[in-house]
C-alpha cells in the first residue's frame, strides 16, 4: 500500500509506532545499559513508549539503570514525541527544499491541529523557535543554578540542566534523579523555571502563535480557543494549587514539615505538574485522598491542544462546561464571548470525553484482576498513563507484565489521541447525502 493512499491519522499512528519500536531497539543495546547488559524487551518497550508519548512513567530508575548514552536516547525520544513526528519531518523538508507540499501540510495539520490549512507553515515556525529558545534558556538557567548554587561540576550541571529543560518543555516528566525534583522543593530558582517551561509547552502551539502575533497590542483579539486555553489553564492551576495547599498543609508526608513559603511553592508546582508534566516535588504516594481525587481530575483534563500536554485538553473540558451551562439556562445555542460554538465541536468534545472515560474504565477492568494493590493507586496509574502525565504513587514497577503492557497501550492511545486512533482504524469514512427523520428519546 502506498503512503499517499493512507489517511493522515493512520500515518500519524504509524509514525509514532515506528519511533517507539526504533527506540526500543536502541534501548535494548548494551551501550544503553549502565552495566553494559542487554535490556529486557518489556523494560525497553515501556521506557521507549513512555518517552515518545512524553509520559514519564518508568519501571526502572532513569539515572542509575541507563548509561549516559541510554539517557541521551531517552531524551531524544521525548524530544521527538513532544515536537511531533510530522512536525519534525516537515521541518527537515523545509531545511532541504524551503517549501511544504500540500500533502505534507495536510499531515502536519492533523498533528498540530492548526485552525486552517494556511496556518500550518506559521505554526511550524512557532513550534521550532519556541522549542529551541525555551529549552536553551531553561537549560542555561538550570545549569547556572546547579553549578553555582550546588557546586556541581560544570559538565554534570550542564547535562542535568539540559535533560530537565527538554523534559520540562515537552511535559515528559523524566528525571535523572530517583526522587524527581523533591530535593529542590524549596528552591524557587529551580522550580519556577521548570513551571514556566511546563506551562509554555502545555499551552499548545496555535495559542503560542496567537500570543506572538498579538504581542504589543493594547486589546489583543484572541480567538475563542486561545481564551479558553489561557484562562482555563490559569483557573485550573490556581484552583488546584489552593486545594492542594489546604488539603496537604498539615500532612506530615508532604507539605506538613515545610515552611509556609515552601508549602506555597510546592503546592503551585504540584498543581502545574499534575496537569501533564509528571515531575513531583512532594511524595505522590503520601498525598491525602482529597489530593489524589484532585489529581484524577487535573490529569484527565490535561493541558492545551496541539502542544506537549496530554489529557482530554482544557478546551474540551470547558466547551462541555459551556454546553452544560447553556442547557441549564435553556439556551438553544452554546455561546461564549459573543460567538456560537459549532455543533460539530460540541460533539467532538463529548466524543473525546466519552472515549477517554471508556478507555480508562476498560483498562481498570483488565488490570484489577492482575493485582492486589489498592484501587485508588491503580486508578491513579491508569489515568496518569492515559493522560501522558507520568506521575506515580510508586507502583509502576510492581505491576504484573500484563498490566504494564496495558499501561503501554494507554500511553500510546493518550499521545496519538483517542479520536485520531479511532479515525485511523475506521478507514472507510463516507458522507451520506440524506438524513433520517428526527426523534427525541427521553434523557435523564
């Protein structure tokens, strides 16, 4: 079958599968192992999938199990995964020919979720420059902090700074330290730059494009998508931080022993990271049940569309909130800021949530018979995998191989998108030129 005959969604799925398998092969090589041994297939596959799908769940400690070459391969994998395979291919084509074919633009549009076909080329440029500049600036800041503030050798400080910079911007959650960034829980010079990179990468490239175009304007004319993403993200971050602060401030396993300023910083970082980044500044396994429940919601919602974040996306969540609000008010149209939200968008939002919920439910039904671990910890792991968050209560390595394979599938589905995967499978799509008579079943 020729590639030109494949649906764009199918090519995206196959692209991610190819890179995952390539990464698995590279991680199985002795040069990737810290002791020069051959890595077991499941360990390599799980790590490669987690990296390409910018999740961060691990079954082995990244800093001690993998060699420098292995860590470099992992960093390259989550850079490719966050950047987007189609985006990367298009950029290489631009460097060679200076132009983009129409077919490639369509593929790239499917990857970046550009609002119009003509926006694709400008979004690609934003992807490239924002990625490069953000990662380089953050790497420099972290390197200086590690070198000057903690006395690390400069080569070591540079490696840790670069690795965590790329990981943060791509919302990958991988860390070279076994405790993630818990050792820096009181250091604003480390946590604040990481938070900024996570938020920038998680907003989504179409939003970043709008911010760049409208910069300097007194009254920027943001699209509905940008408004929902920006203000929705702010509301989720601040609301999440407040709830975490209140529920954890007396918890001796998390914020309890900290000074008040450190509690606030840790609560804010935890809220930011919970929506898809995967770094943890406190012990996730020690969170209260209230905080765990909040994490379920934040992880499932995730970040902005067409960025490095996972989850069902902020705009999906708030579109459904507006649908519910309009229904409660008896308004036949779903409106926001003087505009109607198209019915296909409403259906797509509902489809994403329904498929996401069904995927998580099915995974729970399959995993629970394989383990005796607490239900809430298994659910946390499942949502974290599906939403490509990477946070864990510490049970990933304890799960049976069958359960780990299910998590691999969840990470893949969460990265390529439940709707994209469904469209890729349903190759026979057709439009009908007729409609059936309408009927209204009783709902509720």
